């Protein structure tokens, strides 16, 4: 099975399709699970998957890196293979998050002086010429020499035996534009992403502390440490120089400054923290993940007995009609039992839920009275229209004419009827639903009066609004999938909070109740008393359409404890109708829940 999956992964490298990235992601996750359950195959899987770290699809590359991180922690015998392959593919990595995680793995598991020196070489290649500020200012001023411009992107700095650096370059005739492209790590920091600089500082600190413990030559120790400290200092200098699009944050400055101090003092306690405690945290996280997966699997395998083996089976067709209540419909009773529902309730013999779905279409004083029972059954809407002739005339060619607005389609046109004086009739109309959005059904009733020479008479019907909530069901997805869909969906609807609800958690529950969405933010993150709240919600329609929501609310504390909630709800969906319909639903529910505030 692993060989088949490997072939499929290799195939995705040559095929570009809209869903290639998602398919590759599923294959990577499956191979990850295989290697965890059967460690013997991990050595054959890792070299193939490592090629995808340079993939443009960041999610597939992130899954590969999660797999590599777990493999290098669990399987000691595979560490040399993983480090070797990671060093080979490191120059091809494009995404900043993948760079950051790869640096962590290299800094944590490189255990020989040769590997450490190779990592330093790769870091220098990914940063370019240092100091970065001076180099960037020279390029901006056009002071780069011709021989420097002739050197291609494959400039390589190698660490010699005495700890000094020798530069090798291959002559290249690439265009000036190609030569002026910044190295990946420098490019990220010039764009203002200095978090990669803080991660790089931590990696350099780990490598330097390991290099000091592995090497007895003081000159080589000081040379390597000085090189690492120079890189950290030039990152801080770049962040505060104003050359980058965004300045470096105080958190990143503090992190890099801490790493500089650790290398300057070289205490045993810091060596223990940097080189042992981090790996222990990873072990704890992996162990907690195993326990969580095991608990989820046990819960899934646990069978819930809904019907006992010796329970009698009731056949509705064999029930004596005398035992049934008056006016009870045998077909509807059978259908409700098949769907696991009950139309009867205690103290409610005719079912209030059914009456709530009856819509009055005409007035009581109209010649023809009509009302409709709207039965929504996933992809179909069945209108059971009751028509009453309130006149003393015979109505000929009485026709129910319907039209739809939205992704609704009338299946067939109802047939004309002949209605006697004060008689009534039922007409059923089937409507197909194509997508999840608020739909409107409108129309009229036309008829001829027997013996009259006038034109056809017409009674306009009230609109029937189809609720989007009949098609929305709560669903769950991972944080990564949520972020991916949030970036992909192009339609956004921003709804301003306008309510008298004073509790943050109460408003979240209110939004979840009116939109049928599920909160993805853990309960631990929402617990406690705070002046603001941010939560992600997700739902899916029966047609497979996804809808996302981000709730960002706060309380104006200066107005007191009873101040209403303020903020926004941002809704994103693939279709415009879905985003607008969900926003209208939230707005409508706010109006219902809101009451005039006291002056």
C-alpha cells in the first residue's frame, strides 16, 4: 500500500490541477499515519516526501514538515537521513513558515560539527551578504561592483577547518534582474516578517552552544559564535533601520537580544534550556496528541445501542384503523416514523410544528382564499396549497401560477381546476433547490367565472420566503483548513453588531443558534472574564457549500457592566448569495433580540 501511495505522490508532482494540492495533502497525511503505525516503512517514505518541502502549496509542505518533525523525534536511527535530506532541500524552500520550522529541526537535531557548519552555510546563503543594511544601501545607490554582479545566485560560503569562511562562486550570465533578487530569508525580513529572524536567532544559539561543546579549539569556538552574533545583530539593525516595509516588533527584538546574551555568557543553565528543554516540550506535545487520538478512536468505536435486540417491531400497515386517532393521516404517520420524527406532541394533537409552517397567501375577504403548507425536504420543496372558493359562482380554469427568485426551479406547472361554489381543493407544487441562499416563491391565482363575459380574474398571492437555515448544518474543520478556506473565499459580508445583549458568551451563543454554525474556538480560549472575544465558526450546507464566520466583539467598559456588546461578524463564503443570506439572517435575529435601550 505504501508503494502505491508513493507512486500517487510522485504523480502529483507532474500534474497541475485545481485539487492537486488537496489530493497531495491527503496522501501525505495517509503516509504519515502509515509510518507512525509501521516504523519500518518510514525510511522509504521520508526521501520521497522531503522533495515537497519546496512545494508552492504551503499546506502540503507544512504536512510534510509535521511528519518529518515527528519522525526525527521518534525514530533515532532515521535522524542522519532526515538531516541530510533536509540540508539538501533547504535551498528550495519558498514559504516563510516552512523555513521557520525547518530551521527549528536543524537547530534541534544537528549533532555533528560538519552538519552544524553546513547549516551555517545554508543560513548565510539564505541571508546573502552581511551586514544586510550596508549591502542593501549599496545596491540602492548602485555601488555594486561588476564582478559582484557577475556572481550568480549560487554563492556558497564554506567553513574551513580553522573556522574561517572561504567563498566559492560560479560564474553565471543570468540577467541583472535575476541577480538582484533577494535571498529568501532576507526577502521575508525586508517585507517585515521578522518572526523568522527571531526563529533564526534561536537556531543559531542552539547550533553555537552545540558547536562549543563539540569543539575544543577556542579559536573555532569564538569564530563560530561571533558569526552567529553578527547575524543576530544585523537582523536587529535591519529591523530598526527603516529599510524594511514594517519595523521589527519589540517581542522579536527581546528574543534576539536574549539569544545574544546567552551566547555572550554561555552558562550551563541556558545550554540545558536551549538544547534539552525544547525537545522535551516536543515529546510532551506528541504524547498528548497520541492520547487525544486514542481517546477519539475509543469514542468512535464505542457503540450506542438505540434499539434493543428484543424490542418489538411495530408495523404501521398492520395497525387497526380503529386504534388510530380521528383525522390521523396514515401516510404522514408512516413517513414521520421512517424519518425518526413524531408529528404528535404531548398536549398538541395536531402538531404545532406543522402549523408553524403554514403560510397565508391571500386575505379572508378575497374571492379565493389560499394558504400553503411549506414542506422542506433537503433538495425539494413541496407546497401543499389549500384553495377555497368563497363565492357563489363556479370558478373555471382556476390555475395556480408560481414563479421563483433565487436558485429555485419549478418542476412542473399545476393543472387547472374546476371549483364549485364554496368548494375547496388542494394543489401540490414541487420546487427544486439548487444552492443555499434565501429564495422567494411568488405568484397569483387566475380563474374564469362561469357565465361571465369578463376577462380572467386574478388574485395576487403573498410571497413565500424559503429560510436558508433549512439547509445549513453545523460542521467542524481544522484550523489549517479554516485559514485556507478563509484565504480562498472571495465573498465577504461584514455585519455590525447592534444588540442589547450584554454578555460576550451570550451573544456568541445567540449567533450560533440563529445561524446553525459550530464554534471552532476551544472552550478554554473563551472561558474567563474579559472585555473582548474573538471566535471562529463554521457550517456546511447539504449541497457541500462551506460558510465561515469570525466573531470579534467587545464591551465598552466605560459604559458600565450593562453596556451592550459591540463589534463585527465577518462572514465568508464561496458564493455571494450564501454570504449575503447569512448576513441577513444575523441582522434579522439582532433586530428581534434587540430592544430599545433606556435613555
